[in-house]
């Protein structure tokens, strides 16, 4: 983002359904982590949302404690806190539900080739466009509270590109390159908050099953030969989609293996037919 939008302008740009559920939006020019900020605050009321966004993060993070590099004006760094009125089934699949709604919103903004890479990345032009991370928040009265963090590469400087791993699907790509334009900060922020709130609300009511068809339509790994590092060792085979619980399915030749958590390692860049 080239500038930090005001909270009032973001609220005005939200869909009516979302605006009525968002309790508060904190906006920062720079912060260590928007997720850390929300995790330190009281949880949102059941069924409601709180959001925090920044033009720059100094200590953003991704899965498995990896850092998320950023620079002022280079991206959108957003977190949304939500308290579920009742605990949803199989919460880990929420990350995949978020990916479905966020990728759809990015496509509507112009990133028409955005796809989903299990479990938490959005890919375009074979590069990482965005990433998500869900963390548990303080809990009270039996409610389930989470914070969803989202980083979107918007307009990355060459200096930042040189600091990021250049491996397949680890290299970054930005919205400007994919869509040919830089979205207005308010437009992007509102669209991403709308998408996250929609994903959490739909997940609470219907689970991941209601979004699995959309995931399959945008599954970037499908048909590719991959290796996955898991707690039980490495699993190699052909990516065969995901199931209703959000697990990655791998065709290992003599059957199908389910992977609930793991790190993807690529063995071949071309799809297997």
C-alpha cells in the first residue's frame, strides 16, 4: 500500500453485512505484528470481529515461526480477530476456508490467476502472492477465539525481492505484477476484511465442506509431484486434492495418504498427466 487508510474510510467501504459485525479497526503506519497486537487485546464479542492493519510490520510471522518480510508501502498486513459463538468442527480447516474467500476477493480486484497452495498460501504466476496464519486468542466463557493474519504482496521493491528464497513457489510475486495495477489502500483493506469475515461466518455455519468445490477449482498443487515433510517423515507422490477436513491428499502409488500438517517440498515443476 502506498499509504495507510483511515479506519473510518475502511468501515465505509465494507459490505453492510461486515460493517455491522466489526467492533473496531486499529490502523498503524508501523507495528511489530498486527496479530500480536490483537492477541494482546480482549477478544471480540461472540459473533463479532476486530481488525488491525499496518503499512509495515517489523516482526511479522508465518507458519512454523518463519518471518514475513515487509517494507513500508510494499504490502497489506492485516489481522482479524473473531470469537465463534459455538466451537466450529475441525478448526484447522479454517485456514483453507480463508484461502477460498481471500483468493476470490483478490481475483475480483484483478488478480485473476490467483490459486490456492495447501495449506495457507495464495499463488499467482507460480509465485507467492499472499499468506495466512491462524492463532488462538484468549478464551473465556467456553467460546473459541482466533486471530487470522494475512499478508498480501502489493508492490514489492527489488531490494526486498532479493531477500526472499527463490525456490519454486517460495519466490514472491506482487499484486501490481499480477493485475497490472496497484489497488487503492482502502479498496484492498476493505475487500480483505470482507473476505476474512465472510470465511469465518460461513465456516461457523457450514464448515469447510461448503467451500471445498471452490478450493478444488483453484488447487495449484493438484496433479503435481510433491514431497511433504511431516512429523512422521517425508511423503512423496502426486497431489490429489484435499478432503472435507482440509487434509492434503497424496497419491503414493499404492493408495492415498492424508496429511493434516506438513511442509510442502516440490519435486517436479510440471503437472503430471
